[in-house]
C-alpha cells in the first residue's frame, strides 16, 4: 500500500510460536502472565522480512508460521527496495543462521532494527522484553534449555523452496530486464540506448526454450549493469513488433549498438548468448588503456574501507561530558557500546536511534566545543555498527551527519581532537553500503571536501592527516566501485582530486598518509573517462611526477608510488 507521496505502509506481523499455550500455562508455570511466545516480521512493499534461518523473506502471511495473530501499523517509509535490500545485506553477518539465539538475538531484535531503519521507531517493548521477562523468574531459568530446544527448530526453519520467486533466504537483486509491451515502448527504450547498446529477447508464452534461457538473459543483464539495455518482448502480445522486426520464431535475440542493429540469432544456447553479448559490450565499451597496466602492488592492497573501531574509556568519556553524560540517552548508548565491545554485535540489541540523533543535533547547538569531542567520539564508535550507520544513512536529510560536518567546517578554532574524531566518524559511515553515495551527493560533498582539504594541510597534527587520507581513500573506493560496477561517475567535484595531489606534494613526514593518498589517486583515476576532467586535471597537476618524487624520497611504499605514477602516464 502506497500513499500519494510515494510512501509505503510498514507493518509488524506478530505470531505466537506457542500456538496459545503460553497464554494458558504461563501464569501457573512462571508466576507471570505471558500472552504469547512472540515471533515478529516486517512487511513492506509486498514482502515479509524476518530472521530465523538467516534473513529471510516471503509473501506476506505465507511463511511457515501461518497467519499472524496480530498486524500492527508501524508507520510509512519512502525508502526504495534497493536501499532496503542494501541495508539488509549489510546486516547478514550479524543476523546469520548460526547467530540465532532465542533469548538474546532473535527475530524480534531483527524486526526492531528494521523498524527503526524504515520508520524511526522500534517495535512494542513488551515484545522485545519478553526473554528478560521469562528469565527473570526462577522457573524460567530452569526451562531455558527446554524452551530453546522446543522453539528454535520452528523459529529457524528455512523457507520451503520457492515455486513462484516470491520467497527465499535472500531477496534477489532487482531485474534489469525491461518489458516492452508495444512497439511504442520498444522504440522508446531503443532510443534511450542510442548512446550505448541494447539486447532484445523476443519470446512467447508457448515457448519452453524461452523459459529455460530467460534466467541466463536476466543474469547477464544484472552483470552488465548500466552498460546496456536488456529488453524482453512477448511477440504473442505485441504483433506490431513481430511484423516490424520480422521475428517468426522464439527465442530470437537482436543486438543494437549506437542505435544500429548489429546481430540477430535464434535458439536457447547459453554459450551463444553469453559470447554475443560480451562481444557487443566490447564494441560499445572498448578496453580502457589502463587495463593493460600491471597494478599488482595496488591491487594486492586491501580495498576494504578504513574503519576506526577503538573504544575509549567510557566512564572517562561520560565524565568529560559533565551533566550531558548523565542524560538517559547517553547512558543507554554507553551501555550499547560496552556490551557490543565485550559480547559483539550479535549479543547487543540496538538502542532507540532517533533519540540518539535528536540528542546529537541539540548538543551540536548547545554544548561547547570541548564537550563535543567526547560526544562525537561516542558517535564514532556507534557508527562502526552497520545497523547504526545504515540508519543514519537514510535519516531524513542526513540531518545529524550534516549538522556535525557543518559545525566542524564552519566554526573557527576547532580543537584538534574534535576534528580528528569527526574524520574518523565519517570513515565509519562506510560500514554501511548505503552512506557513500550520500557523502558524494551535492548536499554533503562540499562539507566533506572542506573537511578533507583543511585536514590534509594541517601540518601540526599527523593523526589528523592520517584520518583525512583514510577518508580520501574510502571515498575513492566508492568512486571506483561506481565506475566499475555501475558505469557511473560518482565524483562530480574535481576539487577532491586537486586536494589529494596538493597534499601528496606537501607531505614530508608520514608514509601512511602518502600511501593512503597514492591509493586514492589510483582508484579515482583508474579507467576514468579518457579526455575527462579527472585525468586532465591529474596531468595539469603533474601528479605522476609528484608520485615519482615520493618514491625516490622513500615516502610511502616505493613500488606503489611508482606503479601509480606509471598508470597516470598512460
């Protein structure tokens, strides 16, 4: 169900795993009334998401749990499916099949996390607190092993093999195949591909080989990403298309390059389809000269984002916060960090993040800079959890992160520790796959660039320059991923490139800074559009010569600097 604003209803499906037994027997056994052994799931966009055998999904109400005992509206969300799937993907290590624990880490914890992400509010507390209610009774402690043995198989049962694509253990990536139902639709899609290429799959409802080859066609479309348009046409429904393109048999395939037909064949041959589409993509996108450069040192370096996870002495942090450290929001965050540090994310339920965001924003207005350092340090640590960074990635207007960046970049005489932890906090946003694109967006990119530029040129504090180089590297990994996977140029402001090269030129003390910046240059430049702004600016700034000089001076990794310098000479 959607609203006029494009928002979709988010619902909580509530089940009773005891099938009514808890209501009838709990008072006599435990001494407290328990209405149900709750299992919950989140329903949004026509899918029911839940945790058991890992993160699973199904058509609403079609899981092995049967019909829900209750359906509660949680609110609405405007987040699209690809953002939701990206968030869930970032949680798979936390909500793995092996991590399930009936009393500590269960379906209700997952539903609570997802509800906060989608709506900014959790699920009812009487559901999330049920395990503690049971275990707070003497008999509950005695029954714990028996309850776990009885309920775990039900809660963690895998889905039945899906027969209609409507359920499974992991949502599939959205299909890239465009269905053209008329000649007008087909011509419109082909016109949109006149600057690239397109593949048409002519099929019909009475064609068994078409059903066999279609999954492969769809998979090739996913692998090609934005490089080509993949189109499906049912000639039984679109007679005008069949006549114009003279298609008499199915499956038939046609390929187009720059608006011109280049190939046509029939038959459901996997190898034929794969090789012909690969040939089309090579013609549309000739290999970049950079692909011939040996980059074994660069590619042998870990490309995982740099994350700052060290937990400070929490009691001292709260002491530095003074009166603010006694706020219930801060104390709950302290407990969250302490438990996560000692027990791990799996054992640590998420706190109410909307309260945390509000407190941070108000503090950035009301607290002095000296008190903000320990507060932002707490924020940094919480962002190392992908559940938290994912939530802040989709917070409306990125209000909290924007407020933090605005404060640090617009106020004069920012204390060194505050600038340092702000840089580290922004690095930790990369624990979620959802945030990098926001940092490169117009609303935040100018603030991020200002922070990086000023920090890289801070000659008094090596740690600040190291953190800034780490953030530059993290952003560069995003730029490279968007280019390689999605054929998109994420870097709209070449000021970033200029700042990196200038910092490389000026760096005289830290090999770690040089290494981070050299890798950033490699990632930003590799396979960048020929004749585009990035490669042109790197040439004007003589980045190759700068890197060669760093190699001669023994700054950074000599082989890495030499390798990137050669890359820029191509």
